[in-house]
């Protein structure tokens, strides 16, 4: 089994950008950006103006650049549009104001409580796998059980920074080990597309295109039957490992009401056994490792 040194919990300083959110290279007006976010949310000017309790005329003037919005108005509209914190900073800069939300590296002492919370969740989920990822799916922390999932991946893909989605679908990653590759690929790409629709993140769009271009692994089973019992609940990850075929469902945990860009983009992916055999195999594996350590 490969050694996952890049997955050790410890929040490496390189996992996040430690500065303030940077302004776009090409300066765009705040009105253009607000209009783009409104269209991305599929809202008319009338609907947004109604929800923001302002006149349609005023909103039209803001979007066209005929009116300069106050800092409070920028934040008010961004809240109604559910704009991510990083992009709210971009809106403020475009309007001529200083960024409001800080972006600290996870090693910053002020994020110590958040790091401890992530560690507790990851450790507490053992013997089942769990990992923390940033907005681009770079793994910033993981528990020891993740090694079971990544055991068949090429060591080159396990060198940090490790992208969780690339690891799962890359031909040298886990692709050949995923029993239901077609269903899992469709799930990953659909989830990534939803993130792109919400965030408008160009890096995520590039990642989607990269993943979509990966070939079908040799020997992959035909398209899965969508009417299996498991699929009626959720799309499982069924993976060939050194412990046999393991089956998982996953859940996502995020920080509530974050006011730091880094925390707002951090998510914990926790994998739960989808069948008794998987649960038993992971518990037995953890017990064997604990016994081996106790013996040494």
C-alpha cells in the first residue's frame, strides 16, 4: 500500500493562499459583476430588486454604471445573490472599497480552533475515511483510513498537493479500481458542474474539462443499472482495495456562517460504509493496525 504522506493531518502552509483576495487582472466594473452574478442565479432585475427591497430603476443604474453603489449596497446585493466570500471581496474592490473578508492560511494562529474542529471530525470518523478539501478539491487534511481508499493509486498522484477528484478519476489514480466507474464519473462531473454554476470558478471549469477527457479505464464494467437498490438512495463509491470491494456513501460538512475566505471554502468529505461487509472490513483493519502498533 502506498504511503500517503501528503494526506497527513497538519494543514500545510502551502495548502491555502495566505494573502487577501486579489483583484481581477482585468478590472471590471461592479455593475458588470453584479449583473453577471444575477444572471448566473437566473434572476431578473425585478426579482432581485424586490428581494433586495430597492427599485428596479436603481438596480438598473447600478448595473449600467450610472449609479455608484455604497459599500453597504454592494454587500446587500451580494447577500441576496449568495455570492461566495472571495467574490464579495472582488465586488468591493471593483466598487472602490477595501476587501472585507480576510483570507488566512490554515496555519494562522487565529484559525487554531477551526483546525482543531477539523481534526476532531476527521479523527472521530475513523475507522472510516474522511478528508478536508479546499475550493478546488485540493486535500488539505485527512485521517489515516483514507490510505485504504488510495492504496492502488500511483505514488506520483499522491505527491502534494493532491486533488481528490483527479485522484479518483485519473487513469493512474483510482479509476481502474472503481467498480461502478461510469456512475461515479457521472456523479463527480455533475457535482463539479453544480459548483461551477454557483461559483463561476474558472479553475473548477478547467478541472471539469480535464476529468471529462480521461479515458474509460480498461476492463471497466458496462454502464451501471440506475435502478439498483443502492442507487435509489445515493450513488455509492464501490472500490476494489486490498481489503476487497468496499462500498461507501459520502457526506459533506462545511463551517456555518464563516467570515474568513479560507474557512468558507473548506469542506469535509466523510465516507460511510454502504453495506455491513465494508464496515466490518474497515473495523477489522483498524483493529489489526492497533494491535500491531501495540506489539511494537
